[in-house]
């Protein structure tokens, strides 16, 4: 399950304070889809995780903490 608080924190630290809009633009999805992903109502795909990781320069440890829960 996605650690939404950690994901939001990373996004805000990188300057994306409106994280739903930023995520929707980054992934090329509707706001509602981005909101559902952030809220944990639907899962991120592997390609979405890869895009987020690249854009926010996440380490493997960051990815595990945010998307895998380890």
C-alpha cells in the first residue's frame, strides 16, 4: 500500500505543493485518477512508479518506503 504522507512530503519538498495537479500532469491522467492513486483507492502501475521515481529523483529505498511499505 502506498505511503501517501511520504509521497506528498517528497512532492512538496520538490516544489509541487498542489500534489494532485502535479501528479496528474506528470502521469498524464485525470485529476480524479491522480487523487485516487494518492488516496490509496487505486494502485500505481509500475510505469507510473518509474515516472514518479525519475521525476522526483527517488532512491530505491525511497521507492520501497513509499510504494512497497518496507
